[in-house]
């Protein structure tokens, strides 16, 4: 089971950094010239609530992408959510990572 990333409702600055590697040999996935997205949805639903795009200034050559959340993204009900990471290579080919990221969003005080 994966880690559960914790977030707080309406926060405007949290970030999640992912390092994408090949499962078979552990090498970084190089997607320079492409893009990387995180699709976010409520757990056990099919509706994508929002999509975050990693800035192209991230270290794509070493498989690194950082996704920044805004307060409007996190204006959701407290509970469990899921994220799916998708890479689009410079060739236009798309690869979706198999592992689903798990999130827990709690209410603010």
C-alpha cells in the first residue's frame, strides 16, 4: 500500500513532489520536452475534480515533477482522494503511471 499524503482544506501553498522511475530497473523516467499532470478525484468516484500540471522548469530529465495546489483546488469536502500521474512525452506518446496516489484532506480549524 502506498503512503497517504495529507492536505488541509483551502490551503494555498502545499506541493507534492514525485520522482518517476522504471519499476524494472529503478532508472529515472526522462520526459524532457514533454509534460506531466496529476489528475485529482474523490476516492471511489470517476469524476476528475481538477488537473495540476508540473512546471516545465522541474527536473524532467531525472523524472522529477512538483505539483502545487491552490486554495480553490482544496475547496473540497474533507475525506479521501486519489491522484493519477500522466506523462506526455515530446513525441506525443502518453504513459499513465499504474500506482494511484492516495490523499486525505482534513478540514481547517
